[in-house]
């Protein structure tokens, strides 16, 4: 028979306790004895004047434990006269205590949105791989504009570009700070009318941005989460974490390859492709791997394609007008499978919401890349990468 005694001091509210944990190596019995000292601090309990009381209680605990051990031993022999019971090698006599999780010093209490360029001269971008979510919408000339949401500290984000109407509609619904550099006329109409938490480099928040010397304007404007936080704080802009989709495991059909052509123009092609490898969707633009400013692959954990009502402006063949209110069909990709669903945004001031599958499925945690497109039928899905 072997045994162990461990002890320690514990403080709960204004009561200090001396705790002894007595445990056997035979069976799963754990005996706990406590001596309460409401009027003593842990330091006084260990001083010379109190050490005798502590040691005395330990001796008493040991005596009681040994008597109880003898009793258990006798009961065991009575039940099994052929020999001592064998211990289960897989059992643990003392419960494992989980290591406390270290708080993430870079985590934010809310999320901040930044409009980022995706034109060829604006790549490679900074900060995209560290975003929690990225929205991609058609802009003009076959190019797209990005809006990234950050929920942790990022030192360099950009290039920061102008706002677009569908991005502002999403930002208004989330009601969180949105950094950008100017914007289209219809985006400013929303910003002015609905008191968007706008941090605009041109008109209102120039101190939140800087320009680099290694690129030409307009692709050299950058910001950081620290600067955005400071700018939002000065203006009384509160932030929080928007919750617009469920996390979990997606059930669906195999889909290891996904592609969509934002533009088929020979002059301004924009074919976006994804290949599911190593638990992520490696992103390609016009056949070339999309990398960040550190040369690392951009590989979202999950993808979403939302079918959004789109008008092609008369006389402006290269511009489109999207309205991200109402509802529509959607396709979701996670863990190499695809599932159908829908999205909804009843009004401008309400946040967008995703409705995934029929059984409450969710998306894997990690970077989510959301594409707003006119027609889901133009998405090409491959069950395997060999097709």
C-alpha cells in the first residue's frame, strides 16, 4: 500500500484554508481535509508561531488516513482472497488539472474594418492573412475591393483604399469602426445619412494613416490596429465582435477546388481560384498564388459566396451597383466540403446573417473569405484537385 499527501494554502473570498489532499494508489478514493483560518493570512500561517498548528493538523490527517487505509486493505482482501487487486494502468488517482490558458495579449475587445485595394499594383497586401474575415466585392474594370475585419493587433494593414457602397452597407449593419480613404459617391451618401463610424484618411482621420516610400500613390497608404483604436477612442466609436455565422463542422459534398471569374475581359481578367490543401484554401489570382507582403500564401480556412442583387449601370459597362440588403442564396466551403445556404440582411442598419445548411451546421474557425457575386451559377466547383 502506498499513499501520498499533498497540501497547500488556498484563499477564497476572505477565508484562508489549509488544504491536505490524501490519496491512495489503490482505487479512486481521494480524501480532502481542510482547516479554516478566517483571521489569518497565508504569510502568518507559515510564521513560526503558527507552524506547530499546521504540522499538528498534518499529523492528525496522516493518522486518520492510515487508519482508513488499513480498513480499505482489509475490505479488499475479503473480497478478493486470490491476491491483491491490480491497478488499472489507465486510471488516474488524482484528477489532472488543466494548465490555465495564457491570455492573448494581441486580442481585441471588438473588431475593426479596413478597406483594402486588390488591384495588381496594390499587391502584395499587408495584414490580410491576420484578418478574421475578408469581404470581396466587384469594384470597377473587373477589379475587386476588399474589406478586412481584424480582432487582434496588426502592425501594418494596407494598402488602404476608398470605400464602396456594398462594403459600407455591411459596416453600417455591424456598427463598428471602418477605416478607408475616401469613397464612391453612393458610399458617402450612406456614411453621411447613417452616422457610420467612419475613419476617413481624407476628410476626418488622417492621423490614423501613413504613406510608405516604397510604392506610389494611391497604393502606399497604410494603417495599424493601434492607430485605428486610438482614432476610434478619440471619437467615441465603440466596437464589439459581430456574430453573424455559426462555427462548427460543415456537412456537404466534396469540394477541393473552387473558382470564380469576377471578370472575363481579356484586358482586365480577374479569375479567383482556391485549392483546398493542408486544412486551408490556397488562393490564386489569374493562375498566380496570392501571397502577402512576407511572401506567405494567403489561405482562408473557410469560404462563402453570396448571390447579391446587381445592376450594371447604363453607359458604365465597367461599373456595377450591388445592394446588400434583403436576402439571397449562398454557398459555403469548409474542411473540403460545400454546403448550400442563404444570407439575410433585412435592412441597412441590421447586420448580415448566414444560414448554413438544414441541420445547424457551422464553419471552421479561422479566416473567412466572403465573395459577393451576381450569380452563383458561374462558380466552378471541383470535387477533387485532379479534375
